[in-house]
């Protein structure tokens, strides 16, 4: 009992609870009324795009369901629908962001995205020309209306957050803040927002940090390094990040002495309810901890042992299942399968060409070069043993989707350029035992069901020296 009491006290000493830990609710009724009109216009636009889908799709403004519809269209090779649903997903995401981000930034971002979808194609199909023009026209009308209002450049929640940050930074020496957001879109647009606000210049110095696989915006590994370095040095004092860094948890990070943790929510919103529930659970946990301290040491020992045994047994079972699954996988040497572009189905190469090195999955460029288009950067970026020379795009002129990077391993001169491939941009089809094509798509390479061969070791390094 003594032991456990000491540990809890020690623990409390080590972990500084934030001095303020508050949920701040923002009253923004007039703003919401205003937003309603915008929601209506964008929903109409979505409805219009949806009406062009054949066969018609079920979803309208539910992002998850749209993603499923897109997947179905990809599998069925209905590329008109793939394109249309891509537009819809893009719009729904921004529709959901209307309350949190500056309206101007959202509209600019929509226009940027629409142009990006469109301009990378040399020969867009008719329906895309139509949708592109219709979207641009609608968004421009919205922008014209917005320019007249006070909400054009900001919104009540952002104003509130800006003032809060400004006050805290002024009050505390060498203050640092971490803003956690749910998507890369939010991180980038909030970063731009703080940069553009002249009134807080030199007070709020923003940085942003997202993963390299972000859907809307990405940071390369070197950019991530840079953002963290700047934050540490104080060149930036407010870091806006997605939860890519799993260990960076909001209150987990607010552990320095004299730290504050705020959750800014709309009054009565889902987030508000969720956070209140979490806090109740936390209280329950503390209660449970207290009651554990009342249990006699012998009994506690027995209880702990039982729990440990249960966990270990679960691990063992999982391990066994894994081993069975592993042995069921096909032999990579004989595996017959194809890799194609997920957006347009363009054949890119054979599954057996793919090699793996650390977290890099690639096909050597010589094998792929005729099926892709390479866009070289003027300056190569070097990160550790990888040199990034450019971008790889799908070789179909009507698609030109970004499918990966042109890279080189600086420590493997024997291998020329490689095409590092983004798993989420690819589609795999593998012949099953009945010789039918099984099409599959995966978010990450670590999720693929087939085995990928490791890159063969450098011959000169593994060769056994002659024994004399
Ligand atoms: Zn393609």
C-alpha cells in the first residue's frame, strides 16, 4: 500500500497538470445564420454534380459514404463517376470546414483545388470541363457576396482563438502553443490565416506540421524537421499540427509547469458533449485508482497477475493467427499480378517488380519509365539516405495523377533512380486460384495482403571475401 501511494505521489509530481484546463465555448449565432446560406449554395452545387453521375450515386454530403462510392466506381472502372465524386469529396470537406476556417481561405482553396484537378490534364473529358466551369462560376459568385461581409477574412472562433493566444503570449515569457486540428486542410489554412493577420504580426509566429501522406496538404520529412526545429528555437511560437505525431496528445503535451490547455468549441456542439463525457470518464478513472489503493497488497498482487495472464494469452493467440496468415500468403516469386493507377486504371507494371527498402516501396525507374511521366524539381531534396529528384505522375495524359516520387538512395549507387510509389494511388489486381482477377486497394503499404520482396542487398557488401 505504501509503495503504491508513493508511486502515485511521484507520478503526480512528474506530470504537471495544466494550470488551466478549460473548455471555451464561443457564442456565434449570427455567424451560423450567415453560414446557413453558404451551406445551401454549396449543397446545391453538390446536388448538381451528383445529378451528372451515372449510374446515380446515393451519397450527397456524407464524406465517408462518398469515399465508398468513389471506391466502387474505381473498381467498376466508371471513371466519369470517379472524377465527379472526387469533386464532391473535395467540396464536402470544405463545407464541413465553413465554421472553423476563414471563408475567404476556404473559397480560395476550392478554386485552387478545382484548377489543380483540371489543369494537370492535357485532354480533360467533356463532363469535367462542364463541372469545372460550373464550380468556378458558383464559387466566384459566393466570393463576390462574401466580400461585402465582416466574415470574409475571419470567423468568431478564429477571432476568439487569436485573442486568447495573443494574451497568453504577452503574459508569459518564451511562450509556446500547440494547436491540434483534425485535418491537413485546417493546419495549412490556419497557418496562412495567422500569417495574414497584420495585427498579431510579431506576436503570433505560426508554424505548421503535418504528415507527408496528408490528403490535401503535405510536409516532406525535411519540412517536418524544419517546423520542429523552428518551434524549438522559438522562431515560431504557435505550432498548428494534425495528430500525425501520435504521442503529441493535447494534454499530454501541456505538461510543462504553468501550461494551459484549451479546447475551443461551439456551444452545445458534438465536440463539447464529447469532451465533457471524456472528463467524466477521467474522474471515474481517478476514483478507480483510489479504490485500488485500498486493496490489501497480497490481493492486489493476485489481481495484477490475473490481468497480466489474460493479456499475455491474448498476445499468444494473436501471434499464432499471424503466423498462420503469413504461411498462407502466396510465394512472391510466382505471384502473378498487376499494378495500375487507381484514378484511371492505366496499367503501370507488374506486382513482382515492386521492391521494399525500409519504409520505401518502389519500382526501379527503368522498368516503369514508359508508363509514367516524370516531373523533375530544379533542386533535388536530400533527406538522410534518400534524394528526392521529382514527382512521378500517371502516364495517362487524361489523368496525370500524382503517384509518387522520383528518388535515389544515396547509399546504393548500384541502383539508379527509383519510383517510390504511393500505395493509396494504386490499384492491384491479382489472379486467384480460379484465374480470376481480384482487385484490391489499400491505404498504406503495410496493409497489403501480398508479400513484397525486400531489396536485394548490395552484392559487393555481402560477398564473402576470398579465403587464402
Ligand atoms: Zn491515372
